[in-house]
C-alpha cells in the first residue's frame, strides 16, 4: 500500500524529496505493505510536528487517491513502471545520498540499476568538440567492454555519445532524464532512447509522464546520475557547465571524480582543467580509471607486477615485494577499512593522503588516522610530507 502512497505523493501532491525524507524519519515504522494510506494520512494531519506546507498539500490532494487506479492503468498502457525507495531493487548507493528520489519511473531493465553492477557516469558539455566526441567514444567503449554500466543524462553531444558508444560496444547504459519519463529531449535522441531499451539498458526519471518539465529539473537530476555511480568522468565542460554540477554532486556524495584534460586555449576544457587543479584525477587512458577498481578486485599477480614496477622506477630493484601482499596479514590485525587503505597504497607504490581519500571515498581525517595505524604496524612507510608507500623491508 505504501507504494501507492509514494506514487500519489509524487504524481499529485508534488511532495519534494526533502519533505518525504522528513516524513519518513518521523514515521519509519509505518512504511510497510500492511499500513493503510488513509490511516497514515490521518496520523500525519493530526501531528503538530508536521510542517504546514506538507499538511496543506495532503489536504488539497487527498481526494486524488481515488485516481490512482486510473493513473496506474495509463502508466501500464504507456509501458511505464516505477520503483520506490523501499523496494529491494532500489540501489543502496542512491538511497544513501542526502535527498534520494523516493519514486523512480522507468522503461527498460530495472535490474541494471542493481548495486551488483559497476556503474560509472560520463558527462560533459552540450556543445562539445570532435576531441570531446573521440574521448567519450574511447572511455565509453573501453569501460563498457570492461563490464561497467555507463550512466549519463541523454543530453546533446557528450551525454549522447556516452550512451551511443556504450550500446555500440555491446554494453548497457542508464539514461537519467531531466524531463518526464515519457518526454524525449532533445527530439533527435528518439532513436537512441529506443536503442537503450532494446539493448537491455534503462531509462529513468523522477517525473511521471504528465509532469511539465521545469528548467531546474535538469540540474537536480544530476544528483541521481552521480548517486548511482562510484565515479563520474567529466569529458568536456565550460566553467559554468551542468557537468560541473554533476561533479560537485559526486564530491558531496564521496564519489570518485575524473576529468579529461584539454587544451588551455579551449573554453570547453576550462571546467575539466579547473577540476584537475582542484584535485580531480586526470585521466588520459582507461587504465587510469580501472586501477581504482582493481584494488577491490585484486589478483595476487597484479599486485606483484605493480610493486615490481614501483621498485624499478625507484631504482631499488634488489628488494622483493612479495612480503607486502595482504594475504600474509591476519584479519585480526587490521580492520576492513585499514585493509582497504593498505590495498590502495600497495597498488600505487607511493601515494599522498588526498589521493587515498579520493580513491577510497573516506574523509581525509579518517584516512590520516588509518595511515597512522598502518605506520605503527610497520605496514607502510612515510615518503615525504603526507606521502606513503608500502613497507617492503
């Protein structure tokens, strides 16, 4: 029954995600299938703690509860389905952001949204250049072949190519619309819209088929793009590009932020170059991204080769790195968090605190504390100010 409540609240009342978050915090025990909507609404209306804005919306649209049958029938005719924040298929990565959408309308395979799949966003300017197109083709094709689900906003240029080249490479992609689920914008993306669904991908929107598109919807949906993913790649962006909003959302959500460097003479690269200057990881090849995921899907041979490479570059070729593999360390000695940080340092050879924080998603203060523990255990050594390497002795 609460699925109907979410559908009614979104389609008719236009209760915002922040307002729904407030309701859910107060009445968490009511959000189950046995709770009747009418009784639930009565409880809200009689609660003095509930803000007048929410009460006014409920009172104004309570009669529209009877329209839900017709609404769901029309959605079925249009082949539109929906999930709610309480459904098991709803990804935890999105549920944990500050203002998660409590309803998502979709067409396509909803299972693509699962946390089981590696997802990465590729975003950029609606203007774009041939350089941006080629860079998008390279990263989208390469990452999709490595098993990543490519997420973007199906806007002009960079977003379009992110979806297109993913599908062309046999991959699956998720398009998060700023419009309602039934409105294709821009219209030239109509064929792409169909291809995404036909290839096993997914079209998502937090707006139902009859909702009018507002300009701010495009900026707000960016939090969903980054929220679904573990990282965001910005290919081309001007200084005030919407892609930078997605990058900002990613930072707030503790996601990895990658930027493709560009010419200092191109305004389309100003945003990316500035992101890199502020600490985003510069990516020029797909390996720059894959190495951040290999630490969680490591193989012993990978670590041995990477550590040997580090020794070769440092000139210390006589020391064996085999003893720094984590397999030799008891799980009772270090925690999961410490294990993760140790893996990052081991895979890189030498790395600073800020880079560890960006890769792991942990706060710098937490990373500093964990590294201090690893220093005490003689698992890592300091190599300059805030820079650490595995202890290979």
